[in-house]
């Protein structure tokens, strides 16, 4: 199989769920954001918005509110983890990036996902830990969850679709789990 630096970063990236408390460097954060900005988007709309949260008080409130919302979930697994007092949806990471998209844009959820994935790969390339976090979106669904849109500076008409946390890895991840086979068919 062909290999190069980009493909190696893709294969090496793991979801990190244990972070040090140390805040990431501003230049690393800018590089990760730039990776997100360079993601593909339908018709090159680039109809996304990135919200960076490094304020511990805000992260704590989002964690609390998302957990409260998750306790009412129809999903048994989500209810179980959200009722765990020790569980933190951000795994103690010091930085959260929420990717929101203009709800009027074409296939915006896919565009936001592509930007989020680019940031995950950019973080890995820089040696940062990252994890795709969608549980935070539960906080926006609460009756007073709209307050966050304004507080976080998310533009009118934009909706949070995904997010990632960033930080320094507390431990190095294990090797990638075995990949499923028989998931590709070719028509030549």
C-alpha cells in the first residue's frame, strides 16, 4: 500500500479522552483552525463559523447543561454516561471548537463535518490530542439553550453541527483497532 506523511497522520489519529490541563499554544490553535477553513464545502460556500472556547467556566457550564439534557435522552447509553457524576463530556480538554453552519447553505452538515475532520487531522499532525465531541450539542437543545448561541457569538441563522476538543495528550493512544473487512466493492 502506498504511504506518505498525510496518509500516516490519517492512520495514526485516535480519539483522545485524557488531557493535561495545560492550554495549547496559540500558534497551534491557529494552525488547527486554518486546517478547518481549508476543508471542502459544497459550491465553495464556506458557510461555517468556528467558536473557540478556552474559558473553563464556560466549558464547565456547557458540560453541566449538556449532561442535564442527556439525562432525558431516549438513548440508554447516553443517559447512563450523563448520570455519571465524574464524567466530563470534554474529557478535561482545555480547548473546545464548535463548528456551526448557515442553515440555509447546501449540505451544511457535511461541510461542517469536513471542517471538523480537517481540524482533527491538523491536531494530530501537530502532536495535539483531539476528540470529536457532539454531546455538547445537547446543551443547545435545552429550553434556554438558545442563550448559548448569543453568548458564544454564533451568528444568527447558524446552528452548531459538530465540535472537537483539543489539548495535550495525557497518555499516548494504543494502536488502531482492527479495521472491518468487506466494506468496499469495486465496479470497473
